């Protein structure tokens, strides 16, 4: 996110296999590349369904 031409935070995510399931891990980093809010945690959303080019995760939907 950029505000007034300055980076406020960045959002990074990765897909991992956890206990036989696909999980999306989301992490927010501040403008100094340190964890934003909860510094040592990520938001983890399990893959619920895929149809065509749309993937539904617990609490999140992404269209590819």
C-alpha cells in the first residue's frame, strides 16, 4: 500500500502444503520490511475449493 507516494506496508503470500492440505500464508510487512502488527505471525487460510481460475480459501477468494 502506498500513501502520499510513500510505502506504508507490503503484502506477501505463499502457498504451502500443511498436513496434506494447501494453505495460503499471508504476511504484512511495514515500510522497513519488518513484520507489521503481529510481527511473528502470519494469517493462514486453508484452500477450500478451486473452480476454473478461482480459488477459495478460508476467509479469502482469489481469481487467477
